[in-house]
DNA sequence: TGAGCAAAGTTCCAAATCGAAACTATAGGT
DNA sequence: ACCTATAGTTTCGATTTGGAACTTTGCTCA
């Protein structure tokens, strides 16, 4: 089964995951919540390739989670901003944040 | 960048996603919260292939999110149960559930 | 006894996706 | 006219996936 097939799944969790159930997508959303909005920012911040970022952004826009706004003046330059629907995903990211902070503490190199 | 590299990321969200940031993993956890505990149940319920389920379960056990308990009598039969650490991911699934229910209503075939 | 069955993987191969890096297209600046 | 910035697209080899068959071990029941 391919994961896009999950979009008609009986389970709301599966349907949600058919849109955002992927680490790069989630990281892009994290960036959006932190105020980033441009293509190259996402590429830099997430560490995903341009290829993948392009695909994820396209899907997020199609799903009406992000809104793509061309800058008035130029054609290329644009902004990706969260829609209201997208903003409602924030609690999910907060849970992931808290869980990671508690259960996956970063291992700093112990000073020798 | 490969996604296992996220496990030492400065961001707790990224670290969390390095373990559970994948749709099949999340669906397996959903099943666990609903009381499923056996390999074939996960395969059936999620729709992922045995191949993928095997890999995901292995990682969840390594991450101490699931505990693998061989059944006393047999060697093959076993149970996967959530650890306390794993149980703390429930709020994340609840958010995904609520969001999907609200924003991705299932499209029933309209009766003609 | 021994044939069949269940459970939990593993293996195989072809197809899809990814990572890395180079390339393209358009606007603006100098 | 040339250079830079931005937002992609393309290419190609490597990795991961999907799908199905196969393996292994113990259990059941005739």
C-alpha cells in the first residue's frame, strides 16, 4: 500500500498522516511556526534536499496547510505562510517537542 | 541528509522525529494504544508490508518505546507493548486524530 | 505419528523515492 | 551588459519500499 492511499482511510490519524506523516514535512512546519517562510530557509534549516523540500511544499499548499504568496514585485520570490488550518497543527509539534526534550536529551561530547 | 542523522539534532522535535517521524511507525503506535500487540495484527491494521513492519518494530524496541515480550510457551509468538516512555506519545496521536477528524472529513460515496 | 496450520520474520526482485550536485529561469541591482 | 538571488528542475546512482513467496518453530488434532 502506498501512503497517499491513506487519505481515504477510516482513521482520522491515518488521514492526517497522509498529509503530514513524514519527517521533512513536520520539520518544514516547525520552521513555519518559527517564522521562516522561504524556500531556501527551509532547505537550510531542515537539511532536506531542494528536491524533497519542493515536493513537500507543493503537497502542503495543495492540502491548504500552507499558503504560497508570490512577492508583489518579483515572480520567483515568494512566501509560504501557515493557513488557519495549518496553525492548528501546532499542538502536535508541541507534544513532539516536549517528548523529545524529556526522553531524548542531546548527548554532548563529554569533555575529556 | 539521512533521517537517522536527526537523532543528535539540536531541536527536540527533530530528535523525536528521528524515531517516530514516519507514517507507518505512527500507525503502529496508534494500534498499540488500541490494544493490538502482535506482528500480524500490525501488518493487517496498518496496511504496511511485513518487511516494513518488521523494521519499524525493531526500531521502536531499540528506542525503548515498545517492549517485546516473548510468550512464555512458544518462541515465535510474542507481544509488543508500550513502555511508559511510549505511552507518553499518546497526546501527539490525539492531536493528529482531532485534526484529521476536523479538517479531513472522510468522503463517503454520495448515494446516487 | 505426522499433516496441516499459525506466527514472526526473512528473502527476492522490480519500482518508487531519495541525496547530492549541477543546471535553469527570471528579476533586480550596479 | 553582467552578476547575484531565488525557486525550483533535472540527472543519476544509492537506498527504501511494495508485494509476494519462502523459512522456521511449535501447536493442534485426526
